[in-house]
């Protein structure tokens, strides 16, 4: 009796130790290893082990999700031996052939928490595989307790004895209590691991978000710095020619209103002064035009005026224009043309192409030191015109190339700081090239010069007057209609070119600027078609179209919508509100006329 009480007391002490260890430590391997050693000594078995199944448990899923045979197997992870004579089974994985089938074993232990076997040869007599396995590891008796974690079978706590042994109830209860405490330790460790993973995930998210905020802040600071630099540069660029204009004009005024006996300014001096005033005015106009052109292109309000022009003539005129400036800077300017005479005519916006090459040549000469050279190459390749501007200037580093086509960006170098400019030229050049559907490329290295290559595809040709007449002859339906077309557009440049091409086609065009009165005027005019900009002051295009569609009329006008958006969803929205056709800006005038012909001849 006293021995039983002492043993019970020892078991309670061990349970308290295990509980205390679980509370004080999250190191699961240490808890499991120590517990196995202490329990083995207390219940005096030859071998005590923890057998863990291969599948992992989920803290949120309350059911076992076991899909493969490998997951049904397990491995001995921890063991304690009574003596060195007992063979070790650490790392042992029982063969699946010893279970019939393997899944049944897991189901069995999930439901039966404790199984005591006094004689393995008697119990496993019908299963040679298990008998052989037990004999191989000297197991005559065993006590198996399930370790259930979060209602799922995690593993088994197994006591082996090398001789037949009748397991006592207090031993079964004790081992079951130990298994329950181990389950708490395992669950606690899993919770901690899950929290650590969540912590790491949150830390990564915080780090990523912090980096995003930092990048945004850097971008904002860079934009603010760029704006400040642009304002400073622009102030200087505007002040310089204005100072010349004001200063020299003041000098001329003083001389003209001076004393009668005062000496007059020589004629040549007057001409020089007037030339300076003229050149300063031209420079001011160039600066303002660059800003306006860039803003129009970016706002989608730029319209290409497509026509035929001679590539050789255009390039020669540019060479003539810059020859004097190049000579003044002691830079050799060369023109190289590779153009088949039959392919000399090219279809694009001549003014814009000239503007592109003007900017590239101006930069090439500006940033090429005296004694250097600049070459303008013009090549016609089928439907593509290729322009190259090569210089032997200061070159551009790899780090600065991404900044090259940014607005208001002047690359930082001692030579650059000696040159004037707003930093708009190359940004505008890129926008104009892309407006034509072309590309601009640059190859450069420090001290080895730069090569800018522009590739422009031939544009659809806008109809000339002769072609319009031919079109009229082939389109009797348009010429026979005596009605008018209403154009509701706030941009004067856009409205002018649309009016010109439709008037040349034989249609009468009435231009309305203000959206608020457009519906009323359109009803009075009873046009064949209405062209409406979707973004208007007073009343937007959507409301105008919807009101026109609600009018009870025997002949509803055809409606063509103009939008600055080019996404498919925006075009589909135009059709949804009642437009018959939808075009995006910048407008291809040939395509616009073609659409109008289609609408009016249906």
C-alpha cells in the first residue's frame, strides 16, 4: 500500500514538473525529450518513445487531411532506453505493410486513446509482419497512448517492455495524462510558431509598405525639386532675352528722344540692336511654344496635320538653318541622305517632324565642344523614315539615360550647366515621335558622343483637294444631302481642322463652343450629324447625347463622339449612352472623314 502511494506521489510530482516546464518554456524538443526520459524511469519500462506522424496539423482545420500513404506513416522522434542493451529505434519508420490498411491504424488511434498489449505475440499472432517487427526490437509488451492535438492525431506515446507485462490501470491513466500534457505543449508550440509566422508576415508587409511610402516621399521630393529647378531655370531663360529687349529698346528710345545736338546711333548699330531684339523675341517665342506644345500633347489635344513632303528637302532646309550656328560654335555639320528618289515623298506632319529634328540638332550642336562634328542622317526604308543625329559631344552616362526624356530635366554635368535650356526639348521630342506611332532611341557614352535615332512610320494620308473631289464623285450620297453638321468642340485648333476637312467634302459645318446651349441650337439646326466632344464646359458630352436621343424626331442625327480616353471601356461607354461612333484624340482626319461618310450614307 505504501509503495503504491509513493508511486502515485512520484507520478503527481512528475506531472507537476512537466506542467511547470510547459509553462516556462516554448522549446518543444526539450520538453518532449526530458519528459520521455523522466517517464521512462518512473514507470520502469525498457523503452519509451514518441512516434510522430508525417502529416502536419492545422490550427484552423479540425479534421485530419491525409491524402497520401507517406502522410499515414510516421517516425520515432524521441526515445529513452532503460539500458544500453536495449536497441534504439530512434528514426524508425514502420513499414506500411504492417498495417491493414495504413489509414485504419490512424483512424483506430484517433478513437482509441489507450491500448495496452501484455503479450505482442498473442495479439499480433495473425499478423506476421508485426510479430517480426516486435521480435526484431525485443518488444514483448507495449502500452500505446494517442497524442491528440486540437482534435487531431499528432502521434503516439509508446511504452515498450522486453518481457510480458500486465499493464496496471494507474499506469494507463498516468501515461494518458502525460500524453494530454504533451498535447498542450505541442499545441502551445504550434501557436507560438504560427504567431511567429504571422509576425514575420506583418513585419514584411510593414517593411514593404514603409518602402512604398519612402519611395512615394522620394518621388514627391524629386518632383518638388524638379519643379523648383524648372522655375529657376525658366526664370533665367525668360529673364535673359527680356533683359536684352528692354535694355536695348530703352537705349534706342533715349537716343531718339535725346538732344538735337546729340550724336545719332550709326545705322549698322541700329540694325545690330534691332537684330538682338528680334533674336530675343524669337527665343522667347520658342520657349513658350515648347511649353504649350508639350502641354497640348500630354493633354491629348494635339492634332497631326498629315500631308506629303520631301524628306530630302526637309533635311536640307534643316542643314541650312543650323549651318551658321554650327560654324559659330566651330562644329562641323554634315548631311547624309540615303533616299531613293521614288521614295522621297513621306506622309507625316511636316511641322512636327521638323520640330523633332530641330530639337535633336540643336542639342547636338549645343553639347558638342568646338572642333567636334554633328551628322544628320536621313534614311527611307519602305514605309519608315529613319533619322539619326550623331555627335562627338560630351556623351551621356548609363545612370543618366533614364532621365534623358523627363520633363524639365537637365543632366547634371559641368558642361551642361554652362548651356541654357528649359529641359523640355527631348521630352517634347519623345512625345511627338510617339504621337506618330514611332520610337526614339539613344546610344551614348561619356566622352564618346551620342547617337539619337528616330523611326517614324508613314501616316495615313489626309485627303487633298483633288482627292476630295474624286471622293465626292464617288460619294453622291454626301453631295446630294443639303443638311449640315454640328460640331460641338471647345478647342479651336481641333475645331478648325475638322471644319476645314468637312467643308472641303461638301458639308456645311456649324461650330458650337459652349455645351450648355448646344442641345437647343442643335434642335433648331436639324443637322444630319453631330460631332461632340465628351469633355465640355457647361454640359458634358454624355448629357448632350442623352438629351438629343430623347427628342422625338423623324430623323435623329447621327452622333460621333470625341474623347481623350483610349481605353476600350470608355469607348464602349460612348456607345452605351447613344453615340453611333467614337474616336479618340489626337484625331486622324482621314479616319474621321471616313467615319462621317459611313454614318451619312447608311
